[in-house]
C-alpha cells in the first residue's frame, strides 16, 4: 500500500501544537540555539567516514522540526510564501565562485 503523502501545513500544525505543549517556556532564542545544536549533530554525522543515511535523515528532521518551532514562536505565519519570494530573489542574483574548504558561494549582486 502506498504511503499517503504528508500535508506540510497539517504536519507543521501538529509539530507546533506538540512543541507548545512540551516546550512551554521556549522562546525564539531557544529554538535558535536548538538549531545550532542540531546543525552540529548533522555536521558530525556527515563527517563520519561512512555516512549513515538514516541518521542524516533524522538530523535533517530535527532541523526542520526546530525551524518550524522558531517560525511559530516568531509569529510570522506560513513560511512558504516568503521562501518562494526569497528563492526568486536568489535566482535573480549573480553568484561568486566557490570559496574556502567547503565551496560556499556568496551573492555578489
């Protein structure tokens, strides 16, 4: 049986309802710190000689859950419209060459 496709908005509401009940005292800064910690865990997973794909998926999920909480606590509403807006801006920019050890590219316009 095919797995039913998840609805992003329904999932986001479920995540945020759970977080409000579980992490009552959390502020936007709490979520920002949680995101930093989850990024470090993802970095650690990706730094292993043999990457555990399922562990990476779980760290990415932790990041998404924490980001959903941050957006909710900031009270800025549905992030998809402003993600779409920012994507259009980024697509219109010129990007410099990869730099440093990791090949990060920065916009130059």
